[in-house]
C-alpha cells in the first residue's frame, strides 16, 4: 500500500471543495488525462466519474466510484483502470490549526492483474505519483483560496 501525506495551506473545506469537483480530477490526479462525465450526485456514495487515463494511443476509458464520503474529512474511491485492474483510494483530511489541512492518500490495488504484480516497485511508483498528485491538489486548493480573497 502506498501512503502519502502533505500539509496543504488551506482549510479542509477548501481542499474538500476541490475533491467534490469531479471535473477537476484530470487537473490533479497524475495519469488521468480527461474526465468524460461526472454523475450529478458526485461525490455521494455510489456516484461515478468517468475518466480516460494514460497516454494516447494507449489510454484506457473507465470510471471511479465513491465508496464512502464524509464532507471535509474523507473520500474513498474504487478507481478503475480495466483491463489492468482496480485500486482503492482513500483521501483523509485532518485540520492543522485553522488554515491548513493534513491530506493523506492511501492507495492499493484490490483487483485485476496489477494486484498480482504488487511489489515494492509498484508501491514506489504509486508513492511518487501520489506525491505529485498532492502537490497539484495543494496548488489548486491554494489558488482557489486566493481567488476567493
């Protein structure tokens, strides 16, 4: 399992607002190149966002489904990338004071061929990808916070 943490200089509500905007996922989730559609109820449990991942002409179309959600606190997804597999991604938001949030991403494969190939190298790749994803998420949350000022 890959676990990555980062302190974002924005309150949990601001960070969660980015997570709640399904159309923004291709802006911050490394590897997601295009969002094709987002269910109107996103990020309610059971709702889905439909994405394209990977470089053309090898990109794959699939969807990610919300497993659980607590506003401003937690979002858990089943992220599909079939035929390669599926991962469970849990994003936790913890306030640090009144103006910052400790964001933790926990990601692990749970189905498909990538599950059988799980090893330290895969964990390292997921770790590096999620470090960059959290950097991008932080940039968006911080930028949007500044836009509201």
